[in-house]
């Protein structure tokens, strides 16, 4: 009872206590008591599950279980760090958390892949794992206000931002695509065709993954300098598909 009264007094006078805890006067949310532990683990589980569901629906390598494990484990690490610091009355309260941030970076790097068409996959998944680990650390530290605000922003970014991103990229004045020619000499014809349409070829990269396929495959970036935000990507790709020497083309 005395400990709870001391904690309540700390909440009332400590300006560094989380705003939610301070405004509600819920002393049980501070410290390493059983209720605070359950709340932090529960929040880490709930927030990670919501983010992980979206990844699972889209069949990404890191899904629901991965996100939950990362977030809950990060919260546990942060609480353990707090417990050790309070138990021995010394130490660095951020040391274990710093190791989590570094360690999850290696985990996220394992989800990033470069496909045979020079497409980079897994960047959002890697960033999401790292962000989820940071979210777990914030929850484990008892900084509930920052955790809720960060969670809302992360969910909005993952669920809603792809629509905005597609809207702008489909109208952007630059387009990058994977194109397969019947033979190497077709590249010169294609560059001439693109320039006749008033477009500039900014980058041409040969794809060695198709060396034994009998095709000449490239990743090409084309830029429309005159109409920077009004280039119809679908129309351009459709016109390229009609070229007799193009075996296959897709935007990347």
C-alpha cells in the first residue's frame, strides 16, 4: 500500500511520467507490478497483431506470428532492463533496448530479396519489423502515449498509404520496366522508338539472370521531362507490348 502511495505521489509531481498515466492517476501502470506487466504485454500483442494481419493477408514472409513475437519480445526486453536497473540500483536503462534495435535490423535484412527482374521485395516488411520492435520497446518502457500515437501512424501508413503511393507513381513522369527482347539488336530499335515518342531513356541495365534463355532482357527507366506528372503508364506499357520484337514487358 505504501509503495502505491509513493508511486501516486511520483505521478503527481514527476513531469516525465507518461501523459496518459499522469492524467488518469493510474499508479498501477507504472513500475514492474503485475498489472503493469499484463497491460504492456497485452498492448504489444494487440498492436503487433493488427499490423501483422495486414502483412499475412498480402502473403509476406513475415506475418502475424512474426510481428507478435518481435513486439512482445521487445516489450519483455525493455521491462527486464527496467527490472534489473531497479533491482541493482544502477545500470543503463536503454542498453538492452539498443541491442534489440540492432538485432532486429539483421532480422529485417533477411526479408529483403532482389528478384530475377531486378525488383526489390521485402523493404516494407523489413521496415515494419524494425518499427514493430521499436513499438514494443516504447510499450515496455511504459510510454503509452507515444506507443498509441506511433501505432496509429504505423497502421495508417501500412493500410492506407499504398493507395496514395500508387496514385502518384502511376502519373509520375518516370517509369521503370522489365522488358524482354527477341535479340540484342532490338535494344537500339527500342531506344529510337522511345525517343520518337518524346521520352528520354535515363537508365538501361542488362539482366544477366536470363543469359541462357535466348532472350535479351533489360531493366529500363524512361523519363518524360515535358509532362512530369501526366505520363500514362498503362498506355505506354500497352503500346510497348504491341512492338513485334518485344517478347514481354511489365512495370516494376
